[in-house]
C-alpha cells in the first residue's frame, strides 16, 4: 500500500515513502524510507522506529543544548524589492574554442568523471 504522495529524494534520486511512527493518536511523526521497500520491510522498520522513537527529535525544543540558529535555515525576503536573476555568461567564439579544447584534454587525461 504505497503512498502516491511519496517524495523524491534529490540526494540519490529515489522515491521515499512516509511512515508515521507516532504512538500518540492525532500526532503525526513521519520518517521517510525508500519506496522500493517491501511491505514486510515497511512493517519491520515501522516497529523498529516506534521502539526507538525517543532518539528522534521532532522539534528544536526537543534538542536542548543545540542553538537553533545553527540548524534553522532562512532566506530573508523583502516585499518592497523586485526579484532579480543572474545573467547567463556569454562566451565569444574566440573564448569558447580554447575552453572546449581544455575540457577535452581534461577528459582525455581522466581528470574528471564524465556523467552520461
């Protein structure tokens, strides 16, 4: 019974499935496991997570001694400013050819990994 709302983990490009490990009614405490897990594995992991749920923190209040400014990420936005984007770099033909040649040399030397 896979959740159609499973999330995509961009770290390894695999789908994840949320499972609620809460032991309190009306409280949702999700952890995400790989969507490729079998039903038996899901039940096993859920039981394991519920048994050891006290090692998980669900809010910063449950992590005494950790300064929230370390773990909280925020991007400040200002209503009065218009959003702007970066202009893409343009290469002239004279600059592009040596760059292509350099990249080809690096590739031939095995200096970097090629992704296909």
